[in-house]
């Protein structure tokens, strides 16, 4: 399978080129997880990489926070699949002069995030490299297979939690300021929405993904995978309390600031017509699924452009 359906951008052009090279040797690419049928059960498997200088800086986060954040990012892919975590495997690369104490603290953070999700650390690997990085593989199980590709015209678009908190922290750090405590917590200790993902899957979600690269970018992947058009009203976004101050400093509307922010690890779900948000967690309807292609983002009835994060942009 070479024609995987993803949104645009240099990062995803590279992924499409890789998929084309692999061809039929890599069927089923393009979702948050890979699905495997084992003994009549649906296993969900995913890998996520966290690299020093790209995903974290040591002057911002302590080693246990780096480990937690890396594990939470990987576990968030299971949340987007509605899967229950079984365990994690961790491959760590570290400079030769990195002492045992730092590595132990990193893995303590990984173990804490896994335990909070009801999973354990199953094993891993350790290698020398020029920078610190963690490649985390997660394994989960689900009663049904949930992909990005099932959204249909007439579905509603819903998002969990609040958006923009992680970007608020990042913006403050980059400006040489100390982030608000709540924003720092969102960046340093993100919470994979596992219970929410399982609940949404059980209540009929037709497609779902996690917002790791920002709503502006990730919505495009869901639209491309499902072959539909998403219409999103940004004034409906649930904005994190730390956003208005940072948005004002950046000269942006809070809703645009929040939509551009990645690494909130909230879930974007397409739910069938008639679904209502009688959920045990914060859940907000932000738009609709229509016939067509692409994403229409509007603020106050006017179209806006909100690019997502791209590693190769």
C-alpha cells in the first residue's frame, strides 16, 4: 500500500515517499497505531520518539519529567485508538558521558507515566549517541478497530479537554519568561486521554486522532484519511486558562493561538449524528463533517489558516 492519506507538509511528503518505497511490504500505514489480530483480539502498537533539542530541553524539564512526557506522548496514540494499554518498551540513546543517575531518573518518569496508565515497562534498549533521545513503543488492546478513516458527512467534531496550554508554556520559555504553573504542567506532564478515548470508542466514534501537532495540522490528517471536509468554528474551542495572556503577548487571538499549539495530546473525534456530550470528562463540539475535501477553519464566520507543526518545515 503506497498511497497513504495524510495532510500536506514536508514531513508528510517524506512519509508518503517512505510508504511508496515500502509498497505492499507495509500495509495499513497512516493511523496513530498499527492494528494486529492475535487470538481474536485487536492489538494496537505504536512508536513515538522524543529527541533532545527537538521535543525537550534540559534547562526546561527535569529528567523524570522528560521520561513522563515521552511516555505520555506514546500512550496518547493508544488513547486515539480507544485502546487499553498493556505495556511500553523504551529504547534510550544517551551521550557517552551521561551518568547512571540521569538515565535512572528518566526511566523513573517513564515508569510513573506507564503505571498511571495501568501499564508496565516491558523492556527496551540502551545505546550511545550524540544527544539524549527516547524511542517508546506502546502496546494496547481494544474490542474494536478505530481508525482516522471512518468519519462521514453528518458526523459532529468533538475535542476533549482544553487546548493551547503546552504552547503557552513553550512561548513563555522562548521569551525568557517562567511559564504559568498550569501551562508548565501541561507541557511537562501531559495526560494521555486513555479513559476518554475508550469512552468515545464505546459510544460510536467513527474516527479519532490525538492532537500532537496542533488542531490546524492534525484535522487535515483526519480529513484526508476519511476523504471528507471538516468545518471547524474556532470560537468554540475550549481554550486553556494560560492562553489569553500568552496570546496577547504574541499578538494573536486566543482561539488561533490554541489551534496552532501542539502537544496538548487531547483527542479530536468524529461522532455520529445524534451524539450528545453526556460524557464524564470535558468534551466540546467544535464543528461538523461535510462532503468534500480538506479543512475549513473559521473564526467569527471568517476563514482563517492555521498550519500545524511540521518537523521538516
